[in-house]
């Protein structure tokens, strides 16, 4: 069965779809504003660092926004929960947001998210590097065992092949530069 050809998506179509998405987002926020305005006020002001992370994150996966947002939500959720369990009105939301300690907790959680985002990749890469070095040491031990079993001639053949490949790469590099 023949597969249908995919048509290229035009800029106008993408722009129209973006406007449609924005319309639905604004409509949903308007309805939520009437139904849960106090919650939206606390969420909006508490999640401002996440919004900033989303705007400045240029990657396709938006991993900075995801990392900052998830931990920022942990800092905001207790206050939203207090709002839901108590008086769920705009005055209660303003009381929560106007308390500097509450904002400090919310924004500190976001700062902790930034700390995770900025520090964990280097920690994980160091860990992977140690694992790779350990694997190389294990393979070198196995190589020594094989040389003892098969003889040094096998290792010499491998070294000759390795040197030939290096010469080919060097010649290709010089050929491309010239």
C-alpha cells in the first residue's frame, strides 16, 4: 500500500494554528478566572519564575522550564492547598501573595529548580565518565587475558590496523584542508 505524500506546512497555516491555540488558552483562562480567580492569582504570581524559564529556554524540549516548573509547583502547592481548604476568594489570595515569607518559599523552590537544572548535568556526566573508565579498565584486563591466550601476534595485527586507520584519517584531514 502506497504511503500518502506529506504536504509541506505553510507559514500561514502555522500562524493560524498558533492563533487558534492562543484563542483557546485565553478562553480557558477567562473561564478559570471566573471560576477559580483566587487560585489563578496565586498560581500566576507564584509560578512567575517558571514562566520566565519557559520564555528564555530556547531548547525544543524546554527542559529548563520543566525542571524549574516542577519544583516551583512544589513550592506553590501548599499555598494553593491552603486557599482551597479555607476561604477561596480574592482577599485570601492577596493575603497569601502579600506575605513575603510565602513568596520566599515559592521563589526559593524555583531557585532550587534552577540549581538542579544547572548542576545535575555535570554531576551525571562525571558519573558516566567514571563508569566508562571502569569499563575501559575491564576491557583492557580482558585484552591482556586474550593476548596471554592467543599470543602477542594478535595484538600486533590490531596495532597495525589501528595505525593504518589513523594514517587514513590524517590523509583525509589533510586532503580536506588543501
